[in-house]
C-alpha cells in the first residue's frame, strides 16, 4: 500500500514533540513492512522540502496555517496523477486541534489520529482563533469523520472523543512505544545539588512556571536545581518568570539536546515534574521512568492518568500547592522515591514501538480492504 501521513509538524521542527514522534515511528514500521509511506507536513528552515528518513518520504510545504491548503492541493493533484501524493491507498490524518479534513478531499479510507482534545489549549491562540478552532474540533471534525476509525493513545483521551459525540466503536486505543536508552550516556558534573527535571516543549499550556514555583518554595532548603529540557516560543517568558521569582540561578534551560544528553539529564534527576494542563498520554513520563525516575503530574491533565499509576509509579496531584507538597514529601523519603522509580521502570519496559506499529498496520490494512 501507499500510505499518506498528514501532520502539521515532524520531529525535526523546532516545535515538534511526542505526537510527531508517534506518527514517525508508525510510519517507519509501515515502511519496514514494505509499504510506501509519505509524511506530509509543514516546512521550516532546518529541513529540506523533501527528504527520506528510515524509509519514510518527507514532503514539506507551507507554514503554521498554510500547511493545510497546500496539503489539500497536493491531495487533489495526486488524484490527477501529479506530484508525490498520487495513488494513495490510505490516509492517517493527525488532529492537533485541527485535522486536515482529508476525508473531504480523497475517497480513500482515512484514519483520524487524535492524541487528546485541545479545549484547554485553544485560549492561547487568542479569543477569535481559539473560539473558531474549538468550533472546528468540537463540531465540524466529528461531523466530517462520523463513522471513520479514530486512533488515540489513552483511555482518558478516548473518553474525551466520546464526549464530543464520536462513537465508542469507532475509537481504537493504540498506545505509544518507547525508544531504548542510548548505549553510551555522557558523564555529567556532580555539582552537589539535587536535580528535578521537566522534559517538555516550552509553551504556555505546559505550565513550567508551576515547576519553578516548587523551586522557589523548596530550592534553598533542599539545594534544588530544575533542569528544563526542551525549547519553544514561551522560553523568554519563562526566563523572565524565573528572574521575577528569584530562582534564575536554580533554573537551567538546556534547550533542544541530543538523545544521549537528554537521557543523562533524566538519569541524574530525583524527580520529574509534569505540571502540564493537558496531555494525551505523557511520553516524557515513560522516558523518565526508564531511569527509575518517578513523575509528579496533574490528575486533570487527562492522559497522565494512563502513564502514571498513582502511588505506584508516580503521583497525581490536583494543583500547584499539591505539586509542591508532594515534591517535598518525596524529597524527604529516598526509599519512597526508589519504590516509585522501580515500579515506573518496570512499567516503561512494557511499551514497544513494535506493538504500536503492528496494531496500526493491522488497522490500516483492514480498512484498505
């Protein structure tokens, strides 16, 4: 089969994250099974218009908003036999708030991949775009994709889709896999501090400020440092917040780092804090768990209720004050941290991209028939 993957970004994009990695790993598995895979996404200055990686052909065109109409044009031209999107057998349309509505432009079977609903994130886009985006996500997308197969990554995200009117029988939960820890990790200097870590895109809904508030409350008493791994357009605001909170010297912004350095930072940490307003699942939770590092996150984030087993592999709390209290409690009990970390590591060992790809492939082959 020839399979088209639609996503507004790929992992090479400066704002790429876990959802993009999920789709790429699925595409790579499909390619290994002999399928032709085209990943259509937005262009950016760090990547060529066309490239091949792990058997997947990447086609990049358009920006944050124009990626959508350019993909529509590519699909329509492909139906005429023009361009790289011709002779498609199946489509995976990714809904990062707004899907590509590929079902309107092609008669080929289409799967809608939705990591989570975005109601809590839309206000960041501004009042007009936020209201319009939520209208598309809440009303238009479910109508256009009525009866089509949906894929999501956790039970809470599946329930959100049901709440939007998607039929339960149309939803397939196909969980994330996890990449192995690199064989060789760099050695980090021992600075004598206890390290907490956040692994996240730096955007408002990730609420990294709440992790900084933990440092402001507990940093001096426990000699804490917060390692912030990731990049994003909210970084300057976060740096200003750290300065205003008097903790700038205890916050270390590492930006986008290599895989081996990321894992070295995770391995050094005592705890991983994930105060995100919303998560489809929480890939960073499992990456920290690979190093026996438990996560404290918000119960209201949705998907974290799947990636964190409360009081067994980490803690789910109900707000910023509870985040600080839970962090202090675990810092004062090394044995409790070890128990949570060991259970988290065992949980992480059960996730496999092989299984993710296999289940996704079976779904695509079934609908293509």
